[in-house]
C-alpha cells in the first residue's frame, strides 16, 4: 500500500487532525539539493538544456485509465490465451497454478519496486533504462536501453506473424504476407498519432480482451458445477484423472520435479515486459505522482483475477494430457479454453470468437511493443546513449524518429512467409527469450540503489508518493528468483540425448549479448564509476516541473457500488 505523505492534512480518523510533518517536503528538497551537471561523471544530474528539450517533446496525454489498461493489454495476449495450454500440458493443473502464483508474487514485487522509483520522479520519456542510467550507472542504463529496444523491437514482428497465422484458422485464401502488411501499417499509424489517441485505442483493445476473459471465467465456473450441455459436473475431475501433476523427461518424483521447474520457466512468458509498461506510460500520464501508484495498487488485483483465475479455470475444464494442447495448430485450436469448451460439447462459433480476440491480442501486443520500444530509444537519446536525432518529436509529442527506428524490425515478419526464412526469424526471436528475466533483475538493482540514495540523502519513504511495506525485501527476493530462472531457462537441453547448439543458444544467447553491451560500454567509458555514489545521485532535478503539473485529487466516491469501477478507470 502507498503510505500517506506527511503533508497530508487529512487525519487518520474522522475529525482528527494529523500532526505537523516531521520530514521536509519534496518542494524543500528540490530547493536544497541541486547537483552539478558533469559530463565526465556520466550525467547523474541532467544538463539544463536536456531538461528544457525534454519538456518540449513528449506530452502527458495518457489518462489514468489509459495507462492501467495499456499495462493490462500488453499482458493479456497470446501467451495467456494460447501459451498457457502448453504450460498446462507440461506441468498439470496443480503445477501451473503454483507456478503462476510464484510468478505473480515475483512480478508484483517488481511492480511495487519500479513504481516507487518512477512515481518519485516520473519524467517525460522516462523508462527503467533511464532510471538505471540516473540512479546506478551510465553503463547499466545504456545496456538496459538497448536491451529494451532490440528485444521489444523483435517481438513486434513476432506478434504480427502470430496474428497472421491465427487468421489461417479460417483457411483464408489471402496470402499471409497481405495480412502482415495490413497489420504493420495499422500499428505504425497508431503510434504516429498523439499518445492520447494511442491510449484510447489500447484502452478499448484491452477492454475487449478483459470482457472475453471475464466471460471465459464465468463459463468455466458454470462448467465446474455441471451447467454445460451434457450436464457433467466437472469439479476437480481432471485433478484426479489423469492427475494434478505431470512428469517430464523422467518418471516418478524426478520427472515431477523436472516438470515443475520447466512449468515455472514457461509461466514467465505471459508476464514479460508487463511491469515496465507502467513506467513508460507514467512518463506520458497526467498527474503521474498520483495516478501511477493507483495503477500499481490495482495491478495486483488484475494479476489475481485474470492470471490466477485463468490458469485455475483451464485446469478445471481441460484435460492436461489432451493432445490438442500441443498439436492443435494455430490460434484457438491450441487454446486450453477452446479444448475444454469443445470437450464439454459447446459449439455455436465460440471458438471463432476466441480466435478473433486472439488476433486482437496479438495486434494489441505488437502495438504496445512498438510503443515501449520507441520510448526506450527516445529515453536512450535523452540520456545521451543514442544519437540526438531520436529525441526529435512532432508538435503533438510523438517521437517520430524513435518510432521509425523501432519499426525497422517489422519487415522481419516477412521471413515467415517462406520456410527457410522462418528458421532465421526463430533465431532472432531467441534473442528475447531471457530478456524478461534480465530486465527484472536490472529493475531490482535500480530500485535497491534508489533506496540507498534516498537513505544517504535523508529522504524517508514517508516523503515518497508510493511505498509498499514489502520493500525492500520483495526486491531482494525477486532479484534472487529471476537470477535463478535465467540460469535454468534452458536446463532441459543438458539432459542426455537432448543437447544441441540450436536449443542451447535459443535458451541462453540473450545473456552474453546483454553482458557484451554492458562491458563494451564500460570499456569505452572506463573512467566512469561502476556505481554512482549514493550521496551524488540526482533525485530532484525536474521535480519542480512535475509537481507544478499535478492536478488535485478527484472527489472520493461515496457509494459501495463505485468500487466495481476499479477495473475500468
């Protein structure tokens, strides 16, 4: 939960006044602390010209509901609708539920950590790579920024290809290259409009996916109690037959252990880069110091309802050993929801509806990936880690040069038109396999250094607009957890008879690439410190401008039914 700021006049109970604050306000901190700009040091404090340029570039056109639904829309995608079926087949209903619970906790720890960082100083164009540059070191910020740019850039054609392949579910006579072209043009066009138009579009995309998810959860509940056409009460039938857990590569307890860890690695994919979207949208959000913490608090309930609710539901309605989960083909054929619905005897074109939403999900994800990839390039340019040309924006605040740079990855989708090209494309996608784990590890490091800088400069958590009681312990837990996951990402290739160079590189090539970028920058800037001194970290430059742009809090709702609007505002 966010702590109350010490300058709040509202008492802890009705009619009770809060005592005078014991800590200085953020305004006074901004006046007292003004570090000098130092190019040799790596620009921990921003140059005045950079601050001025940034204030005239990207615009705060995203409302709170836009930012929240963009974060959600980037996560409810093909990984959850389709990929969860393969995860269910790998581990069984019990393992997939436990693994998603673990991932939910680890990801939420990251969400609370990066929200605390971003809500304190939600600068325009800010990303986690920028905060890594500002609070840790120029090398970490450089490596994170390029990691986001190329990883998310490659995922754009991946999602476009996924949408094109899903269209083949209806055996379309149109060549897939035509659908790829249409999807590319629309995604680029949406990112060239002002951010408010992009936000509104993503809001409705995500709303449709949420409505479908709620409908599927309700349908699963009905089937649980025997409300299907055949009136078979499912209950926990599939937990008993064929069983709650599966084996993988080995028999007995060893096989169940391998299945669990393999299931844990697979369960991370639907969460990839979802928390970072909150930070990116915070840079173009209205009143970010107030609205970003709101988005973070509500994010927890969405993780519980949609992620854990989804995997629990498919574990109830679908047999984990149904072969259609792994060889059902493109789109809805491999969805655990569709497999379970067809097994229950439900027709009426529901599979086509789900398939249409899967297309929309892939389209929406590609749209979000281009958005965050372009903002990563823009953030790199603002920090001086990319050519200044990528800071250029239109009058309406669209970083068009950064958008075009990220859009250069999109033609890779055409590689999938030919069989030989698809192999090459798979190698490109393999670069991103471990990027999510690396990003979350770096996010935890940025947060821990931010907290240390706050302590060194006398800034209490009471002075921050957001702080969760689980921190900093949650950041340490996630840091250790994701380091382990990145190391075991491809552990199954080391089993006898399974090792080959292609599988090994697919699982681990992202790690040496990231390290090469980081240490390459270190060698080039060998005079810079490995880590910025906590006392010298700039925590206030730009804070006055952000505080001046904050709007008053809306009136508190009085009716109990208003709480139902929490998922949509």
